[in-house]
C-alpha cells in the first residue's frame, strides 16, 4: 500500500510540474518578461491581464499606425475602428496562451493578414 501511495504522489507531482512548465508563451514576451507570470497577470493568476498591463509595453498609437488600412478601409483598423475606437479590450482579440481570432470576424469578412492571434 505504501508503494502505491508513493507512486500516486510522484505521478501527481510530475503532472503539476509539467502543467506549470507547459504553458505556451509568445517568444517576444518570453524575452521581455521571462517566467514571472505576475508581471502581466495584474488581476490575479486566474484572470487575464488588464489593458493597463498590455499598454505598459504596447503603445496604442503605435499599434494604430502599424495596423492602419487604406483610405476607403480606414475604419477597419482593429486598433482604431468605427465600433470601439481605441477602446476595444486587448483580450477580445489577443491571447497569450491560446490563439484567438479577431472579434471583427464575428460579423465582417475583411482580412487581417498580419494578425498574430
């Protein structure tokens, strides 16, 4: 019986250590943040980062310029659009650990070729 308990304890330890190390993270964030999850998870580990946290490193005006569209499509800019302006929460389209689709795709068919997810 003691061997069984020891085996179960070892398996559980391995399982939990694998889960904490197996979390996907973007390469750029690995370099900037490392493994300190609390740098981004300002609302607690079970909550997504706030926009305030994202905007400490990502300037909204730079993002608007980077994702700017041509004149006729100017309101299709995901970082400054007709519906939300510059106020769409980052996590609506971006995920660190799980790739997401742009919120716009729920209703629109235009493409964001450079969308990182």
